[in-house]
């Protein structure tokens, strides 16, 4: 199950299309993989909001593992088996966001932990 909350008055984001797509697809893929590991009752929730000059993308999933960014920059660390790792994942997201003035962090809402990407409207 996928649920989303996106405001109708979301501003136009001035980003390189391919970088924005990579960031969003990597975050959604990570959340979907975690939810599917659980099997029955798999769910991903995306909430989008505006915070000043930033757009926030908050993702939670029904997976059993806890979102953590502590070791994502280390080689061969991740939440997927090596044979399943098909993309650049969260390290690439963190690099792009860092270069564009954004950030990726962890948060908790309603007892569920997730990842929040803070993207500047003008990258």
C-alpha cells in the first residue's frame, strides 16, 4: 500500500531533473524494499510539505528495520543483500543533497521512524 500527502500549492522546484528524480526514486525504493521485507501489510507513506525555502519529503514504511544514516557512507554497508543492490541509494542521495544545500535526516512520527529529505526549492 502506498499513501501520499502532497499539498496542492507545492511550489515549482528549480532542480536538475535527473538529480531530483534520483533523490526521490532512491528514497521511495529504499522505503518500498523495507516494507516488502515485512510481507503482509506492507505500506509506504510519503508526506510532502513546504518549510520556508525548502520542500520536505518524509517517508515512513512498515518495515521491521529502523531507518538509520549512521553507517551509510561506509563501503558495502546498506540494508539490502549485495545481489539486490541495484542503485546508488542513500549515499548518492546524501551527496546530491549536500552539494545542493539540502540534507537527509531521521525522524519519528506516530511511533514509526523514517527518513526526511530537505530540498531547497532553488538548488
